[in-house]
């Protein structure tokens, strides 16, 4: 298995309240890409843009290949957003993209 950092853009159609943001971040705990391999990435799991309606999630997932990693990240994001009160109509997700790979997980 390989560790991937997946960037997943999206748009919120309703306000991200402080409580919802806390729930979202709690649900994403463990997927934070602060370090992949030996190089700190300096990436936060959630970045908000343009009045907190446009966002990017950066999730670290483990998968066999990049397509599987993208699917896993989208599933994690969907579950986390649902837990924070957002469904597919109120949190529109864009296309996931692989932004980092750590193949050291293959040798462990």
C-alpha cells in the first residue's frame, strides 16, 4: 500500500458554522497530511477561500493506486461533510487530485 495526499476542492452552498467546522475537522482527524514520508508538507486538512464558501480538503489516504486513493479521499470527505450537516446538494465536491505520494509505506 502507498500513502497519498489527495487535494479535493469544493463549494459550500450553506454557511460553515463554527460548530460544523469543528465537527468536520474532528471527522477528518487522522487524515491530516502534515507529514508524508520525511518531508513536512505544511498543509492543513482544510483551507477556506472566498468568504469561506470555496474550500480545499487535503487528505492523506492509503491505497493501492492513485485512482483508489482518489475514491477513498472522496468517500472520506463525503462522510465527514455529512457528519457536519452537509449533503451532496450543500457541499459540491470537485475532482480529486493526487498532490503527494509516499511509497515508503510499501517497504514497511
